[in-house]
């Protein structure tokens, strides 16, 4: 399970709230996988998680565009690649169930997001606080 902590705070209330909700969605999916919940339960959580990532990244990119964030190109590229890989992983989980291999892939992907939040999103938060 993952926890939204002080290290993950960007200083932007909107981004931080969405990050908290994103971590909750990730934990819900992990719990469903670990407890071998039915596919219907996992599919609902997978759909929510993919939609939420899409929505959250869109919000971040809107803020970056609105305030002229200089790192927008790299940030957007990370978002596009992240969404694509998350969809691939969660589709395999929905199709095949939560195998050990897919849980390992999902956890690696989540850690990548957390690293992104604690580095790149913090830079964005600092930039936005100066506007």
C-alpha cells in the first residue's frame, strides 16, 4: 500500500488533492488484486484509475500551459508514456487476472509515478507558487 506523505506535496492544493486521490485509487486496485476480488471489481477500479490518471495529467498540463511552464514538453511526454504503459498493464490484469508478474509490473509503474511526483511535480509546484 502507498501513502501520500509530506515528501509528495507539491504546494499546489489542486495537484496535491488529486495526487492523494490517485494514491487512494492505486491502493484500491492493489487491494483488489491482493485479495483476489472478482474481475468485475478489478475492472471497475482499473477503469477509474485509468480515467483519473487521464484527468489528473490533463489538469497538470492545463496549469503548465496557462502559466508557461518551461518543462512542459518533457512533462507531457512522461504523461503520455505513463498513460500508455498503465493502460497496457491494467488491461493485462483485467484480461488475465492479477498474476505475480503483473503485480510486479504495476508496482514498478506506481513507483515511477511516485518518483515523478516527488521530483518533477514538485518542480512544477515550486514554479506555480511563484506565479
